[in-house]
C-alpha cells in the first residue's frame, strides 16, 4: 500500500517530465521547420528552384502553409518545373484553407480566369492537363476571404465583382466600399483604376471630383496614364496651365499620347502660360511630386 502511494506521489513529477520532453521535441521540430523554410527561401530568392522545392515539399506535405503557397507559385509559373495549374490550385487551396491571404487571392484568380476547355476535348482530358472551370462565385468567395485580411488587390477585385454583378449581386455601394479599401492601401495602379471608374461612372456613381483625387494620388507616384488622365480632366475644367503641366510630366514618363495632348493644348495658350506650365512641371518632378500645386 505504501509502495503504491509512493508511486502516486511521484506521478505528477513524471508527467511534468514527459510534458517538458514533449515541449522540447515540439520546439526543436518547429525550429527545424523554420530553418528548412528559410533555407528554401534562400534558394528561391537566387533562382535555385530545384533545391527550394526539395526543402519546401516535405514542409508543405506536413501542412506548412507558407511552403504550400510557394509550391503553388512554382507550379503556377513553371519555376523549375513544368507549369501545372491543377497542382498549383491544389497547393494554393491547402494554404488558403489555413488562412494564407495570398493563397486565397490566387485561388480566386484561378477561378476567375477564362476556361481554356477547347472544342472536341473531353471534360476529363481538360481536367487531366490542369484545366480549371471558371467560377465567378467561387472567385468572389476567395477574394472576400483575402480582402477581409487586408489584401489590397483582392479588395479591389471584390469591388469589381460588385461593380459588374459578376459572381455576386450588383451593388454599387458595396463596390465602392471595396474598391476604395484596396486603393487606399497605396498601390498606384489601383488608385488610377479607381480614378477611371469615378471619371466614367463605371460600376459606381460618377464623381469627377473623386476621380481627380485618385488620379492625382496615382500621378504623384509616377503613373504615366494617371498623369495624362489628370491633364485631360484639367483640360475639361479649362485649367490649361495645369493640364499642360501634367501632359508634359506624363510625356516625360513615357505615355504615348501625352506629348500630342500637350502640343494640342499649346494652340490655345499664350507663350507666358506655356513657360509657367513648363516651370511647374519641372518643379513637380524635381520635388519628387511633392510640389505639384
């Protein structure tokens, strides 16, 4: 009886010892997984995709969503292996289901792409070579999951879904909400696109004042098309000096139509106005777009 009590007295310490060993093994395993992932990342960054795959595949198979995402990227873009959209989708889905926002966005994009199911090919043959059926509803669902985690492009694309009524009910207010959330994160292409939608009333209520705000934000990051569009909006407002300034800047950054627009507006400007507009453009560029007013 006493022996049993002694054993029972020691059992909590035995259990604590077992737990400590388990925690040590778990911690060591996590450290090793992190090291393997980082090693794969180093290979990937130098273009050594074969060794990156060798490091990441075991991790991906063990459920590491980062490794799963990168395997999806490698299959999607044919990095070190042949492109395989079905394998890309498989790995993206595994990562997406664990909450990886970039993977969720990519799943949405794959569902959003047009089907390439060619005439005369059976459905099974289509799927066997990596075909994925376009599904705007699924695309919207995955965009939403990524958007709710702050993924800017997913937010914008979800907004486009609502603007078009593609995979969701058309809703201009919901469209504007998500479009703005995406553009507010600072990507100049999204800002330019939102400016265009406001300018043209495409899927949202037309608002030229908002269009100018978003065009300007993109223009001040060096977006040539936004700069040219801003010039056009100033032209419509009979502000020829500002229009000339932005056409000139856009031309200097490579927009194909901006030089023609600048030269055309010069026909209704005085020499003094052209000189002033040119000086404003120079000041704007030299200040890295901080002094463009």
